[in-house]
């Protein structure tokens, strides 16, 4: 029989072991967390208690607020040496920098970087999404919830109280956001940001027993679900970065919120439905989600860091996401790799909500198939967009038809909105792309195997079809003067009202006639209408290997 004293020793010993890592990670998630923390350890300034600002272009000198909190999560998870001490320092620093003036629009928000001048002063006027970013409340607030839920036992009581106070201020400040007022664009169609506010408001209201917050969270959740349930898709459709953020917010809701909250009741089901269609758009051979993409920070996921890549890494391993062997931080948009420790902490629970069928489709290409669906992002969309994507082993073609109030979709950004996307596997194993750059508010499009048809129903003789075409890989033709020079794919204009011979120019890092987009070089291929044409602008392509 074990003595009482010995039992206590054994119990405390087991607890001590368990606290080395508060969350049991899968081998894949642990590998991702280790690689991310190894990178973040190198850019952490322990004297300042912040990460150095890592962004493209690299900033000279400043630290960065949001990523520091992500790093704090990784420190608490790792819990070695002085990790907890440094995490407490970061959390305290970030919260002390939170805006306390209740009369300003950015109340409850956090600094973009701690050295920045005071927002609202004469020298530093408030510019939303520039001198201050309202989404920092969502990113940092939801992260503080994870820290509180998973690692409170590691934090001093005063820091726990500080987190709750910060979330109270955060939630009130986020309630100031009204789409269309004071330059803010937060509406239910802004899926990732709306979900983060919904979750933070619901959790904080419950924790602080604030019925007004709880009711506000439930109201936000109902508006999101009313929109999501129309088509079973996020309004921010197909974005490899922001679909990942939406899954992050929903995972927090599914794990920490009870069914008495609207978002807590429905989060698991929504996560499963998102993965159902996202996995149908994943081509495991190309390691890319087929288009169209509402908001994307690149044209080939092998070349930039997307949050969805981190979820997939945690589910099936790094080899299923990236072929490249150089460090992840050498990729473009690499600052999103700073998110990985937080994704890793949530991934164990998240995986319980992902079906075996989804895991299989992420691991092995499911065979030639077509995805059709709809997405709706009011007020930019006058009507739901019709999405049609054909996927084969080495070629995907995806597009959507839309009628919108503004060029560039809900985000009003032509550089991130890719309504028609063609990707193919090139002979060297790299991925080529041929994407429509949006210049019109309406598009009628259709996809069949190896074919793409585009029409501008509101266009005229001045309309152009402009495409972003990938540069050829090393060893292939350096110059592209016609489609005959494209590596690995035959592209042929098969019909339409445009002049079939395009203008081709280069958009380069250190030269060319136009600027790069999201750090991607490309060839600009533009088809114009014949002068004084009265036909509806249209173009059709056929593709072959």
C-alpha cells in the first residue's frame, strides 16, 4: 500500500512533468512548434520583452506587438528555463501598451509596435489599418483567451487579473466597430475578423458575468451563422491565410465556450463544413488550394506562408505542405510563421473535429473532380458568387462569377482578389500559375476540363483581360514573348471578342514595367478589345500538357 506522503510526492511529480508542456502535441504539431520557436528565439529581444519586428521589407529597429503574444504562447507551452518569466514580461508589456482612452475609436486596441508615436497626436494622426489596426484587438484578445485557459497555472495571480482586465477593455473597444462608419469595414462578411470579435466577446462576457457582452457575442454569432448557412461557405472564400484565421477563432469557441453561447453551440459543425469544401479544393500534388481566392498573399503556397499551411502541417506533417528545404522564414509573408506556436497549441483539439475523409484528401489527391458552390459577401456582392473549380492531378482551374459594387471584392483589393486561377505542375516539380487580375465589377465565368471561359457583362471596348503569369523556373526560358514560351503548359486562346494577341510585359523585383505583387515576380499578359468594338468583352482558353 502506497503511503499518503509518497502518494503526494508522486502526484506532484506527475504534475510537474505534465507542466513541461501544458498541451500534449502530436509529433507533427511539435515539429512545427519547435521549428517556429527556434526562429522566434533568434529574434526575441529579452531586454525589451518583445520580438523584433520581422516583416517584408524588414523594419530597422522597431519591435512588434502581435507576434510577441504568439511567441509568449509558445514560451508557456515549452516552459523551460526562464520561458515563463519571459512570457509574463511580454504579456505585461503588451497589455500596458493597450489604449485606455474610452473616447477614441481605437480604445482597447494594442500598439502595432511599441515604439510608435501615440496614435491621435498631431504628428501621428489616426489612420485605420495603418497607424492603428482594429484587428489587433481580435488577434491579441483571442490569444489572451488561449493563454488564460491553457496556462493560468503558470501565471501569477496579478497577471491573470491583468489579462481579464485587458479583455474587458478589448471587448468594449471592439464594440465601437461598425461597418461603414469611421472607415471601419467590420461586417459579418469579414469572416475572420468578425469571428474573432464574436468569440472574444462571448468568452469575456461569460467570464466576467457581463450579460451585455454575452448578448452581443450571441448577436454577432447569429449574424455570422445566418450568412454562413446560406451556402455553407465563409464569405472570405478560398483565402489560404484568412480561412486559417477563421478556423482558429472557431476552434477557440468549440474548445472553451459552452453550448449556451450561440457560437459555442455551432463552432464544431462550422469547422467541419469548412474543411469539407477546403479539402475538396486542396491538390496534394501541387500543395495548393485551387482557386478562386478572395484574399491571398501570393500565387503559389509553396512560396509563401499561409495560416492554412500551418493547420495542414499540424494534421499531416510538413512534407504534405512544403517541398522546399530552406528555412520557412526565407519564404515571403514569413511573418505568419510567427503564428505557428499558437496553432500548434490548438491543433490537438482541432484534429478531433477533422474527419478521416478530410485527412485523406489532404494527404493524397482524390482524383479528377469538380467543385461547385457559392459564396456571398454583402454589401460588396450584389448576389452570391457562383464558384466552379476543376481539379486534375497536375492542373487546376477555378473561377467565380460575380456582380459587385467595387473592383477587388469585399476587401477592395485587386492584388489579393483572384477570381480566376489556373495552376499546374511543371517538369521540375514547381508550380506555375496564370491568374486573372480583376479590373471589372462583374464577371461571368465557366470552367470545364482543360478550359476556361470569361466574359465581362458590363464591359466595353476599353475593357481588358489582364493576367498574372508565373515566371519560368530556373533552367527554362528566361523570357516570355508568347504563350509558346511558358514552361510545362500549353495555353491557347480558343475564342472570344478580344484581340487574341496579348501585350506581354514583366513585373520584376529590380526592373520591368510594373511592380511585383506580394513579393511575387510575374509576366503581365493583357488582352484588349478591338477599337470601337460593340461586342461584350470575352475570352476563352484551352490548356494542355
